[in-house]
C-alpha cells in the first residue's frame, strides 16, 4: 500500500507519538487542578503554547487550543458573528472554502446574516480588489483560506490583508489548515486577525488544533463552562495532544524548506508522467508559484472519481476524490464547479497529495497504475 492522501490526514511522526505516550502515562493531571500533577500538566500546556507562538512569531496569549480545524473555523466565524452582530451582519467569503467555513457561513445566513460569496478564477484564486469592493458599512468579517484543500491553490492573503487595512472594523479570518508546515506561516506579518490550524495535517495527532486570535480582538466563545483557554474554549485541555501538536509543528517547520524542494520535484515528475494519459486533465495550477506542491488535482473525462479511487486502491495506491470531509458525497466537486469546470469534469476530480516521504519509484508506480486503470475502465465503458 502506498498512501497518497496526505491532505486528508498524515501519519503521526514517531517522535510525536512517543511524546504523546509519555504525557498520557506520566503527566495525567488536570491542568486546572492545584496539586502537583495538575501544575505539571499546566506547565506542559503553557510550554506548548509558547512553542507554537514562537514558531508562528506571535505572542503566546494569542494561541487558543481547539479540537482541530473545523472547530477553529467555527470559533472564528461564529465568535465574530456573535460578538459584533450589533455592528453589522455582513460576511464575505469565497466559493472555494472548506465546508467548515462555507457551511458555517450558510448557517449564519439562515439566522439573518447576509453572506457574499465571491467567485474565483479558473485556478481557484480570488481577486483581492474584488474582496475590497465587496466590503460594506455593515461588513464584520472576511473569511478566506490560504491554501485550497482540493486543488492546492494559494490565495493572495497578504494582498487581501493590505486591501482590508482601509477598513479597520472588518475582521479577517484565514483557514490555514492546508498551509501549516508546508509554507512559511506568520499571521502577524500577513496582517490577519484570526487563523486556523489543525495538527493532523502536519504529522500530529487528530483531534487537536488551534486558533490564532490577534491581541485585543474580542470574539464570543462557542463552548462555555469552566473558562479554559482565556474563556473562549471551556473544557479540560487535551494535554497529550497539545504537546504532540507543538512537537509536530516544530519538526514540520524545521523540515519545511527541504520538504518543499523535495515535494516540488516529485510533483514535476508526476505531472510529466501522467501528461500523456488519454483523458487526464490537470485542474490544479501548473504554475508552481500559485500552488503548493503537495496537492495535485486531476480529472479523467467521463469517469466517476470514486470508481477510479477504488480501482487504484485494488492496485495498492490510496488517493482521494476531494476533501475527506466531503468524499462521501456522490456529486460534482463544489470547488471544481466554482472554478468554472464542466459538471462532467468536476465529477471526475481526483486529489493526489504528496509528502517528502514518497520516492520517485512510488510516483512512477502511481502513474503506471493510473494509466492502466484508465485504460481498463475505458475498455469496460465501450
């Protein structure tokens, strides 16, 4: 089995798993407890918060631990909507956001908010000037992802933030789940107010993430109770996974430059080897400056993506059809449709996600398996 679905989730780094096990077995106190075990657990949480903050180059007080990207996105969007609804009820987002952003905005629309969904170009990029043009007197939030989870397109976040500086009352949230550990990530320098991360996208454990919240920004909590995480995310902290996330992110940031070069080479090899497969079309940007190298999205005209996914699995290669959160939906990709692709092409989208662990031989094997699979399916369809 060769795993090419790293954008859905990554295997936990062995060193991270070891740290998690140590905390699980030795530091099992509740961080809110006053006794020694509780104080030890609290120190681990504090140290992890400081490590994450240092890697992101932000103050430790801006880090809020959550259960993952979906909760972080919900906390950002619902938190702003709840706190600032008296100022306005207008939200701006794009047509290619992850479901945890897109669906949350749609739910708020049902509660009386107005949501402007901006279109994107052929490669899934939004125009920063169109973002600024959509701002109104009652706009309270703009939520735009940094890296698209299906096609890998990098959004011009810094330019959007620069445009939004003319509107100081507008809060800017960025879903950076697919960017973390893959490209440099400094929310303060980018000029964003809120940013979401998820540990299992960079070889950390599932079920832990964070929300960066700019100092001084007020948002409503979406989980109330004991007042943990500065009162924004009540509930006993998941100490082992918080420690695991901090370690995983440190390792990812250290390896990021070399990993980026390595994965870029693998991407070039993959695109070259599948270029002449009949019917295969590239949906991700070919320009390496406009997309991260670890996500490659292709279509095979006239074929259902799930059929190809299962056929490749029989050959020992695991890829996906789209975001894991939406992969059970047997309908065209909302992202590919928003990019202007025809319904048939959007129904046959395939996502191959790469990692530095892959070898040129595995890339060659995947390309061969894809070529054979497409050929056999075309014979059957005849």
